[in-house]
C-alpha cells in the first residue's frame, strides 16, 4: 500500500514538473514576442507549481521568482517586485553556501545543464525588459 502511494506521489510530481516546464517555455516565447502580460500569467503559475512541488528554497524557485520580479517591476509593482527579487537572492545565497555539498545547484545528478541554460535565458530576457 505504501508503494502505491509513493508511486502516486511520484507520478503527480512528474506531471507537475512537466506542466511547469511547458508553462515556462510558453511564457518565455510570449516574453520574446513582447507579450509580457501573458508571460507573467504563465510565470506566476510556474512559480506556484514549483513552490508546491519543490519547496521555497529550490534553485528553480529562485530563478522564476527573479523573472516574475523583473516583470512585476516593469509593470510598476515595485513592492511586489522587491519581495520576489529579495527572495530570489536569498535562495541563490543559500545555494552558494551549500555548493560544498555537491547539490548547491539543485541538479544532483548533473543532468540539469540544459535546464540551467534555459533558466538563464529567461532570466536574461526578463532583465533586458528593464
């Protein structure tokens, strides 16, 4: 019985991860096309999904918080933007402190380099909006 609940949990986690990745890609495309409002809706949902599936301190939560923070700043929501950007900075600092553990980037198995490049691309695209 416990193995069926853990496989169910694993299955819902992978569905959440796939949904998050798809929304992230769509948001990135929308941002590249200049539709910051639609991109923000996608990235807000990605942020919500990542927090619920990975926890507040996961590096990918920090990455998407940075993107959403920059987009909120662009919309004039300075206080919300600062909260998101400060959260992203806190997560990155925490990740730097744990780099000695071999998992400071949240990748664990070393297979995240493509994901890392995509995250960096969206962060740079968001920064270019400011």
